[in-house]
């Protein structure tokens, strides 16, 4: 669990993507989707929510990409914030 020493304000970070997904036939499948992070205070801790707007079940990378986000956020980002080292590649 990541705890905060202080809290300034609720914050939302959002960006439109430009992709080059080399493993897909359509390498620009993520173009114009949005990555949204929201950081809030909850019970004296920081709560980070993540949404990839436009990553829908009908696109080719949905299964692989949703599973990857499940690694990068709770595993890699959490390690980066709490230990100073993320894990950009899943441990196999």
C-alpha cells in the first residue's frame, strides 16, 4: 500500500495516445484513445485509478493489453512508488 505524507489536491492526468503497436496488423490501434490517471486521497492514503478510454473488447489487442495494464499498474508502478524500482517486464 502506498501512503502519502501530505496531500495537495485531487488530480487527474489525461493524454491522447499515438501508438505503434508492432505486434498488431493495425499498428495504430490505440491512436486517439485516452489514458486517464486520477489520484485521490482515501483514508490517509493515495488512491490511483486508471482508465484506458477506447481500449474495447472488439479491438485486436484488448486481451493482451488489458492483461498488461494489470501488470504495469499494481506491480510495476506500485514498486516504482514504494521501492524506487518498477518492473517494466512481467516476471515469468
